[in-house]
């Protein structure tokens, strides 16, 4: 009964019909309305970073005050990324079926509520549970955004905005670190969660209201998708098992997982690393880490440049190039990471910018090959889930490795892992996704 009711509600609104088929949104060809759509999606995804990286910012202070120890702090971070990764897989499938606006609003608003709760907690176990819930809720945001781009924008615009939206990662990280540093300095670590919650809930409400206007415009003035998917724009989704095996996606999973370890897992520990190696204050270690998001933004546009100009729009070749850079920078960090803060931040910037480039290629651009199969959100969610599987494992194991072996051996482990991913990419150098 509930399924039938949902199908009736989605009928003629671009979603599930009575017969189980899916009808897409109309395309928006008006540049101004397309930009409004992009701006709304950008704001939603940007805000999600404020409510996930605030934990990394607060972590050094929570460790200093013995609210948590390193293994507990790592476990909580792991619980977030594990839930986010599993959620990306689940919500990737749902993102190709359900209403994107409702998914994004629900995920962002309730994630804000989880941040409020975190600000009141003291117990390790309950913190892990609620931060895990935050991770799953935030996983509801990205897959429907990619579907919105794939269906509501023409090919040239969707590629351009798929690149531009990567700026949310850099600017969201920067904003989260700065906002958290201010809250830590003025009010303590709990305020970092409260401030994020206010921003997230507010943006969620704005998105819900304004996206309705975009939907209405697309319904009245947009271009149907009949030319791409058949009569009335209906899509017949290819089974994901066939997509995964037939396209060769399964062959790139190890590089995707490794890039997740470096992009988010390592970044989560950067403030703690700087504080412990150079004996800085918690707020200073956070502020100096804000250099990284600015550098990371160059990685996304470097990916676009190399992809289009030097590697004939072949994702794996471009990914291999950036893994070479990251491997060299990790070797430098292993040998010279304790020389000075400047050297450390430069090397970390090269590593994370390279992984931002890889993320742009495998999570933002590669899934667009699967638009006509009705699997853009599914593929993006799947690849993102594999990346965050690596992130979840690393955020926990990094804490254990540092406690047992120290930072130098931990960094050497990152180097070996990245070199292995680089080798795999070169073995797949001729692989194309058509």
C-alpha cells in the first residue's frame, strides 16, 4: 500500500510511476535558471562539509581535555565515514529513483540535528552512535545532486558544473576549520557543533523552498528527455551488476579506496599531526591547516585541464598522473615532514590536491558516462562509497598506528599504499569508459 501510494505521488513529477518506470526531470536550457539550480546544490553540499569536518577541528581539544583518547577519537571518525560510505551505496541506488529535493532536505536538516546532539554529549559510545547517524544522513546529499545535474542540465553545462561543485570541498573545509577555530577559541569545542547545526538547518530550509521554484520552471519551460531515453523520457535502468562488471568499474576499486584514505582519512588527522609534531595550540593547528583547502581547489581544476588537454578525456590515465604526484609528495613527507611547518603544509597540500583531482575524475566526471543507462547517481554513489570505505578504515587505524608506531612509520605506510594504487592505474592505462 505504501509503495503504491508513493508511486501515485511521484507520478508525472519525474519519479517512480505505477509500472515501476522512472521519468526524468526536464532539461533546463536557460542559463540563469541553470545557475540558480547549481547554486542551490552548491550551497547544500558546501554546508555538509561544515557539519562533518567540525569534528576533526574539535578533536585536538577533545583529546587535550581527555574527553576522548586517540583510539576512541579515531573510532568515532571511522564510524562517520563507514556510515557515509554505506549510505552512499544505498542512497546511490535510491538517488536514481526517489525525489532528489526531498532526499537532500531530509539528509541536510537531520544531519544538523545530529550536530546539535553531539554538542551535548560526553560519552564515547553515544558520540559514536550519533556521529555515525550524521554520516548516513549526509550520504543522502551527493547522489541526488549528481542526478539533478545529469538530468536537468545539458552535456556542456553538466560537465562544467560537475567541476565547479568541487569547490564546495575546498571552501567547505576552509569554512569549517575557520568557524570551528573561532568557536573553540571563544566558547569551547561544543560550540563547533552548535554553530555547524545552525548553518545546516538554515540552508536545508532555503534549499527546500527555492528548489521547488526550479522544479516548477523545469516542468513548464524545460525540454523533455525523449531524445535520450525513448518515449516520454522513460528510462530503462541497466542492472547495476551488469554496469559494474561490464564497464570495468570493478578494476579501479583499489585506487578509488586509496584515494579515499588520503583525501579524507589523512586530512582528518592533519590538525592533530601538526599539533603533536610542532607542539602548536589546538586553534593554531586548525588555522594553519586551512591552507590545504585553498590548495585543494587547484587540484579539481588541474584535473579538468589535464583530462581535457593532455589525456584525451580518459579518466584512468589522468588518475595515474595524479597518483604519481601524490606518491612523490608522500615520500617527501616521510623524509622531511618534521623539518618545519611550512614544508609539512606544502607537502600535505600537494598530496590532498592530487587526491582532490582524483576525486573529481572518478566521482564527478566518470559517472556521467552512465547517464543514458539511468545509473549516474548509482555509479557515483558506489564509487564514493568505496572511497569512504578507505576513509573509514584509515581514520580508525591511523590513531592505532600512531599510538603504537609513531607518525613516521604511519606516513611510510601511506606511501606504500599510494605507490601500489599508482601501479594499478598504470596497468589499466588503456582502459576507457564509453
